[in-house]
C-alpha cells in the first residue's frame, strides 16, 4: 500500500483559500504534514513557489533541512520554543524562523545573535499553553523600542473557543499589535482552519495558517465545500484465499472464521506496524467502487472479507471516506492520519 498525494488537489486547496480570503497562506506541515509526508509536501510547496511553512518542533525542521534540498529563501517557522542548545542550528540555516513564547525566549534569542528578522512573537491570549502573556507586553514593548527591532512576524492561536469569545480575543490581539507597532512585523497571523471558517478575512492579518484545510478536510463546525482530498491510501490485492482451505487465518481459528460467515479473504500489505490501527477492524475498504469489510489486522497485513467479484490485482483504497472512518474509530482525522508510519511509501498521484 502507498500514500498517493494529489498535487492538483493540494495546490487547488491553497489557491482556493488564498483567493477566497485574499490573504497569503502559511501551510502547516507539522506531524509529517498530518500524515501526508512532510518531505513530499514541502517539495510541492517549493515547486509551486509557495515559500513558507509552519512546523511545531525544531526536530521536524531539521529533518526537512537534512533530507530535502530547501532553497535559502524558503522559510520554516517553528512554533515551539527552540532551546538554547539548538540555537546554533538556527544560526546556521537561514531558512529557520523561531518563535519567542516569552520575554525570556526573546532575550535568549537576541543574546545568542539571532537577528530579530528571524524571530516571530507568539502572544498567549489566555490559553496558558505557549506564548507571551498579556502582563509582559509592556516589557516586550520596551525591548522593541530600546533596540529598534523589526520582526519576521507576530501571531496567536484561537483554539476552538466559542464564537463571541473569539471575537473578544481578536480585539485583544489587534490592540497588542497596535501597541507593539504593526510596522515592526512582516507577517501577522492568527487563524487555523476553524478560525478561518469562523472569522473569515480579518483586516489586520497578512496570512492565514491552516493545516486541515490545505489537506482538504475539516472537523466539526469548519465546513468548506470547495476543498479537495489530497491523500489516497491505495494498493493492490496480493492474494485471495478460500476460507475452506485454511485452518487458521493469522490468529483466527476455523471456528471463528465460520462464525463470522467468511468465505473468501483478500490480503493487503498494511498493518498496525504501519500505524493502521487494529481499531479499523470492522470498517470498510473500497474495491471496484464497493465497500468491503476489514476482518483482521496484524502487524504487517490486513485481511478483507470479499466476494467472487474481487480478483487478485484489484485496487484497494483505505480511508476512502475520512469522515466515516472518523466515526468508526471515534478519533479525529488529524489524530489517525499522522500516525501512519514512514514505512508506508508516499508518492505523487
Ligand atoms: C496545528 C496548528 C495550526 C493548524 O491547525 P488546523 O486546525 O489544522 O488548521 C495552526 N496554528 C497553530 C499554532 C497550530 O498549532
């Protein structure tokens, strides 16, 4: 089985969002590009002259820099604080942009010789995760004025707050932006996919920061019908066996197979060793446009209950309907896709 990535649909999604909201797009490619494969996705970005992306950790950025030819003018924004011991990498690679999540971070970065043009400020609007807290804004302002700093950007994150609360947070963020001086920041961004769908095109932001939307899916409340799925997990049926002739099917006994009323079983090469969880047993795969049930998942193989219409070599699609798998697994799409391991090949469709 392979993960096939549709360049056409991926670029469609980015262009669509850019045009609809009239803002630049900062594609979020953390967690192996939500399982799509960050290497292949970054190559598509570069090829299509989209010159920036966002990751969560420095480890994600380093993996990309070490494996992919990333041009010097391509920017990788790292959301989480980069520790002091890793700042030498930031000094070495012009592509890296770091985030100051506190006054201490900012001073650390500046003391280590990092140019403020390679720093973004993250403001915490009260979620207590990452970011400069509101009480520290006067101190930050003082540092900016004293040292005459110009930054790569400033941003915050709205999580999934209720609509009216979000409006309040947006107002607070805009006030901070004015307080620190809009002209001191090249990029201003605030919205993930849900917040794009909720608040649309805010006048003071320069960029939108979607993950899910660029991959063509959304979670509850963030509907956007023009987006297209980018990810196709496909492969071929390698073998079909008559249950009659089997004593065991992996760990299922003849008795158990009989109880399940199984007649013919098709094999495909994917298993929980690939991050295809055993919880998928009972869900369906698509063969010749028809759904067939998954009977058993082992570490390397998956077994499907098929009928006489299915032949060796037929094409199989897994996770063919992301929303029905979400229901079956009782897991978010951005929870079950990123765990698909690197053992699965990623290629362009
Ligand atoms: C993950 C993340 C995003 C992207 O979120 P989606 O809901 O997938 O659009 C945006 N901003 C931040 C800070 C994130 O951590």
